[in-house]
């Protein structure tokens, strides 16, 4: 894992390992660092090499195996940094992501 990404829990999948060039579809939950849900059970197709995808999300998926589950935290500098997202994500917030 890259610095700033911390693995909290994982159930290893039996499929191939996800690489930075893959296109995947994931169901995920995102929490703000104090446990407040940002969104839940979002089904989303992602191109991991697409710069529009938050770096913390991309980095946290790397090395995961298809069919597995993972919970990780991503530091602010890999997510929304000092600016956050007005009225939605505060500045300098640590995100907790759960891949189902």
C-alpha cells in the first residue's frame, strides 16, 4: 500500500489481483473519519488509471483480488485535501472506504 493508505480489514477474494490499469465495477461505502456516512452501497464502474477517480480510492483498490472485500482509510492528501468539497466533505478529512 502507498503511504497515506492504511488497510483496516480485508477478506481475500479468489479472483485475479486488481492492477492500476484495470477497469472494475465495485460496490462501496464511504465514511468521513468520524463515522458519518458520505454514501452507501454505491455501484460504480471505475478505470483505475483515470485521474478523475480520487487517488486514495485508486490506491486502496490496488492489489485487491476480485471477489474480496476491503476496508481502508485514505489520508486527505490522497482525497480532497485542504479544500474538501463545499457543503459535503470538510477540508483535511480522512476517508474510510469499504469495498463490498
